[in-house]
């Protein structure tokens, strides 16, 4: 095991979490009014109404699936009467559906960013980085699922619950089993590195709302937009929409 493996799988996860938590606490105290998604719904809403729910609900179930697979040991599901084959089949089916929704939603949102001039002009530099990391993380996750878990390309029969999941749980007791991650297929390594990279950068991008309020964000009340200037004698025009 080399120094790079220790840095990637024994140090970087802690650095990402510490930076994320520190940035969230700082922003909650000193940048409360900057805690926003920089809504662009008043610029374009048709594509947003389709892409945003697909992406957010899809990602919610993807994250829940990841937590179940990483946190719950195989012995627990076995004791509950769920065979490894049944668990694997359920994980692949539900993960594929949730991931498909998230990918479709993200594709619509990215297209909207590029195709709608007013939305494109309001796009920040952090948005480009965020979308790039999201797309790369999703592609790596799909590659890991399809090539390793389903197709078994190259005869590689890898069970992440005996490797990556054990390593992930070892992080919580501050004794990371680096060798388990060092032996994982490359697609999984890239997927996990990009995932922790997103955690690290989330407080500095519009992903802040996902870190802070992942469930309430989906059900929060509408925001009412009012124009600043209106001709004399005419009522103000109002546009309502979720702050997305």
C-alpha cells in the first residue's frame, strides 16, 4: 500500500467532511442571506418544472440507496431473511430507476442552462464546476454498476458490500481500512472520489441547499416575485415559483 492510497482513502474523506461542516457553520452564521440556489425560474419555467423534480427526487433516492448499501452490513440483511441475490437484484432495479430519473433531470437542467440565453447569462462559474462534477460522478457510478455489478467485464466479480462498505464504516471509528479501497475497481474509486469532492464543494455552490435541507427543499412554499417598476395606474405583475 502506497502513500497515495493513504492520502486518497485515509485522509481525503476526513478533509472533505471537515471543510464541508466548517463552511456550513460559517455560512449559517455569517452568510445566512446568501444561502440560496440563485433561482432562475422567472427566466424560464417550462423545462425547470420537468427537470427539477426528476433530478431532486431521483437524487434523494440515489443517496438513500447509497446509505443503505454502505451503512447496513450484509449480515444484518441476511439476518432479516434477505438473501444476497435478492438484495443485489433490488439494489440494481431501484438504483437504476432512481439513477435514470436523476440523469434525465440533470440532462434537462444542463440543456436549459445552455439553450436558454437568459439562464446561460446568469450561470455562475461555480455552476459549471458543480455540473461537471455531478455529470462525472453519475457517469462513474453508472459505469461501476453496469460494467462491474451487472456485466462483470473482464471476469471481475466484485462485491462492494465486502470491500467499499466495510471501508466506509471504518471511517466512523477513525480506523480507515485503506487496503479495501485500494483493491476496489477503478470505476468505484473514481465515483467515490468525485462524491467526496462534491461534499467538499457543496457549501460553496448552489448545492448548499441539498446539504442543509434535503427534504424540506422539495416542499417549501412558493416565492412571489414582483417587478420593481410598473407604469402608473397599473397593478404590479407577480410571478410565483419555487426558489430553484
